[in-house]
């Protein structure tokens, strides 16, 4: 493959993977304010933050980026994501300070059952709660991403480039253990009104969900490898992986 074509395809691949990573990380932060009952949903004990539903997409994309663009490729998109999330929540914070239009309050003054309802209070309650979460989640996100990227590369060097499932699953399980505890502790204990027991209970459920997701999604890593090999070409893919191991591919 000509060098120009390979460089273009590599750039496009990084752009697509980064887009998937960023949009899912941002969505996970926004919807993470909701805690739902796993028992009511599927009959299993425990509660989860809504953000963990799509969080596996983030960490599997992290592993794919690391595989082809190295630790530096992961950290670059991670820090960009942190900046974009901060921007998004600063905009949201600003909107909570805007005075509500009276007609908007009037047409939404009752809920579907006729009970008194203040839509501006509901809006602020949801999004201001998210501001507490954003601090905790960004701290956890940065720590988790640095750990994930570093452990992935360590496994890669130890295994000599073999056992994709080992470096992907191993790095995820360690990083998400830290992430699951830190985000809830900072967001809901330090800035919220949860007890420490509640933090640990939800963190435990979140972590085991991520554990199961990391294992179950392993085939997607091999599918991604196959598709990327087809897209770039086998020889070019091997070159990219060698560069990624040396952190010179981005």
C-alpha cells in the first residue's frame, strides 16, 4: 500500500475510534445521574448507575486504540475527552442559571397525573446533580485511563504481542476497579448525600457488571482486529502494532 494511502487510512481509523470513544464517554457522564434497580429490570440484586450501560463501549474502544495507536494514542483522546466533558457541563451549568420563561413553567405546572410539578426545579435537580458526578467521574476517568493504557502495554510486552484477550481484559479489570470506587465516592459521598455503605454497594455492583461485560465483549476485540486487518492490510496492521508498542504510531 502506498505510504500516503496508509497514512490516510490510519488517520481515518483513529478519527472513527476517537469519535466512538468521545461520544460514549460524554453520554455516560450525562446519563450517570440516574441509579436504576437491576432487580426490577432483570431480577438480579443490586443497583447500577445508568452510565455503566454504555461504559463497556468506552473501555473496549480504549483497548482497540491502545492496540493500534499505543498508550500515547489513548491518553491523547482521553485528555481531549476530559476537556470536552468539562466544556459540556460548564454549558449545562450556565443553562441552569438562566431564568425560566413563565409560560414554560405554566404549561408544565402539573405532571401526567395532575400533581403540582416545577419543571425548572426538576431540570436543575437533574443537571446540578450531574455536576457533582462530573468532578468524581473525571478524577476517576483520568486515573482509570492512565492505568488501563499502562497495564495494557505492560501485558503486551510481557506476552510479546500475543493474547489480545489477556491484555484487554486484565487492563480493564484493574482500571475499572479503581474507577468504580473513585467515581461514586467523590460524586455521591464527598459531594452528595450517600453513606459509605451505599457507595460500596453500588460500586460493587457496577464493578461486577463491568467485569462481566469485559469478558463477554472479548469477541468484539477479535472482530475489530479482523476488520482493521481487512481495512489497512495485514502487513500495514503489523507495522502499526509495532509502532503502537513503541508509542510512535500517532
